[in-house]
């Protein structure tokens, strides 16, 4: 004879597993390379969460609103890399 209670427990367990399978996209770290052409040799920086925090600190020190780095003009990007060269991790 089948027990409904066991089926419900199995169904809840299966739902929890299915829900957790959808979460890994939330924890994947986004990274891409950004080249600093003004410093020799031109280092390739990996833009990740750590670099984003440094960039936000840079903007905060300058009392500027957040704008994605890729949307900044070349002059602003150059100013950031100059600052970053003086403020290593």
C-alpha cells in the first residue's frame, strides 16, 4: 500500500532540488579583460567584483555618481587607471 505522506515528502524534496538547480547563475562571478594602454607595459586587468569595488571607491573619493566603467569616455577611463596605478590592492 502506498503512503501519501511519503509521496508528499518526495515531492517537496524534488521541488527543493529543482529550485536549487536554478540558482547557480546568481553566484557566478562576472569578469572580463580591460586594457590599460597608458601604462607600459599595458597590463590587462580582469574586471571582476574586486575591480568594481576599487572603481566605486575611486568614484566615491571624487564625489561622482556611479557610471559603468565601459560607458565612461576615454579621458575618464584614463584618469581611473592613473588612480588605480597609485592605489594597488
